[in-house]
C-alpha cells in the first residue's frame, strides 16, 4: 500500500509569493499539486459558500473548454488535464457537504509515489482557530506554512491587484489604486489589511498547530536558495532548481509618495513590532520601513 502523503497547507499571506510557490512545487518531481491553486475548501465550509465556489469553478472549466478548442500538442494535453482536475473538484463541491476524506482523496488523485501534496489557499489564514486546528489534524502528516512579506510592500501590492481587477482599462488602474489606498489609510475599508494581519494569523496558528508542523517564513527568505532549502527540508524533499527572478501576478509598477508610505508605515506599525518581537532577524525591507529608531 502506498504511504499516505505529506500534506502541505500554505495558508498565506496574500501577495507574499504563494503563486510563485505553487508554480515551483507544481514542477517539483516529489510534489503533486492539482490544477487549481486555491481550493478554498475550508473557507467554503466555514461560510457555506458552495454556490459561489461552484460558480467560480464552472466558469474556470468553461474557459478551459473553450481554450481546448484552439490549442494543440503538448499544450492541449496540459489544458485537458487541467479541465479534468477542475471537473473532478466540481464533483466534490457539488455534494455541498463537509467531506474531508473526499477533499484528501482529490488532493492525492494521480500523485503516484510522489510524497507531497498541497493546498495553497491564503484565505485560510482568516479562518477561526478551531477550524485551523481541525485542518492541522485531518491527516497523519499535515504541515502548515505561513509566509510573510514586508507589510507596506504587501499592502501596496494587494491594493494594486484589486485595482487592476476593478479598473476598466489599464489607464484607470493608478487612480483606482491610490483611491483605494486612501480609503484603507483612512480606516474606511479593511479587507486588504486583514489579509496581512500577521498578529491575528500567527496567534491562531501558534495555538492550533504543533510547532514542529508549522513553518513561518519571510517571502524575502523563501525566494533564496537557502530559504527554499529550508522549506524543502521542512517537507522532507530535495531542493530543486528555482527561478527566483520570476514574478507572478505582479501588479502595475506604481510608486508610493513619501506621505503615503509614511501613513502606511504608521497604520502597519503594530504588525512590524509584533513580528520583530518574535522573529527579530528581519529582512532589510522590513527594517527600512520600521525606521532606525525601532531597531
């Protein structure tokens, strides 16, 4: 009988390199990841969101089906495999019940002897402690990864992503991005800051996950040879060649003014100070944004 795999749950943070990690692990010979990066299974359970998730995945399947009609060769084979993955996942969601064995079976489907499977869904960091504890114990070997990025850089990247999705044309992105940032800095909306609430996420993870099964990393560390080797050792796999120069879903290059950056630093100072107390070996970008007086 094939040994049960190691299950990696990467639970965040949003805009901290999780898509890069998904693509790297998808190509790793010892890892098996399905075509959907963010399964959103446990937040779907928590929020009774089956209708929304089914709509999202059926739309994804429709796009893949359409694409299958125009690609050829190896590309057509890859698209067809993605389509099979998505249809299988729709079948799990369509039951509209909590079925963790079906979720685990889906993750392992087609893995062969590869020892690691993964679900990389940053939204899981928003889940309550009890749900995170259940997730950490749902299989014999569950390992949880949380990746942090410099708070100001993470927030601004997230804002630019949201603006790009909402804007009607690239020329509208800057205005939307700066307007959204102003609302966040004024305390009028909190969605983007919640996704980078390291205080809340780490407090829950420390309580819910066995410390030996939890790895907390800086994005700046993960995107280095030494950092990636540390992550692979955590998963029990060999390091593989990585393209650290690639950036996935990078938003438009918009610079913050000094005033905006200072306001963002002030808003996020509790996050900097909390992380610095627990992980004092901070990357350079964190130290610069904290200011010399906090070092």
